[in-house]
C-alpha cells in the first residue's frame, strides 16, 4: 500500500536488527535483572540524553510502593491509588522486621 504511493518500503528481519552491532552499541537491547525471572533482554531507551540518562526498569511498578512509602503513604493508600488507576504497583512485600505467625 505505501509502496503504491511511492514510499520506500523494505522488509526488516527483527531478530537480525536487534542483534546488529550498531543496535547493541547504542544499548537498544539491554539485559536487566528481573525480580522474578532473573536476567532478561529487553528494549533499551531509544533517546539518549547526556545530562539525564535514562534507565530501563526491571519490572513495571516494582518500586512504586517503595517510592510512595518514602513520601509517607501507607499500603492502604497505595492500594486505593492502584484501584483508581492512578499508579501501577507490585504487591506489597512482607516487612522483614515484622514477624509472621
């Protein structure tokens, strides 16, 4: 369809593109440590800023609770934020200082 309109169109082998030395040199594919899966490869940050470099998150929502707790929010409040769709948060981790019966 696009070729019919005069656009340049080529087929791209995505596995080959993701393994390309330039792709790897630009950190477009990175390996990160996932909290439950271990090391996994994922897409890197496409735009590079020298003053404010980005970092790939290992698990979407993994640190939401930790950050919100640091700002004074309780788990019940964070649960309400999540139910309202305001945040995505991983389930609460047990408090290591709290004894479990």
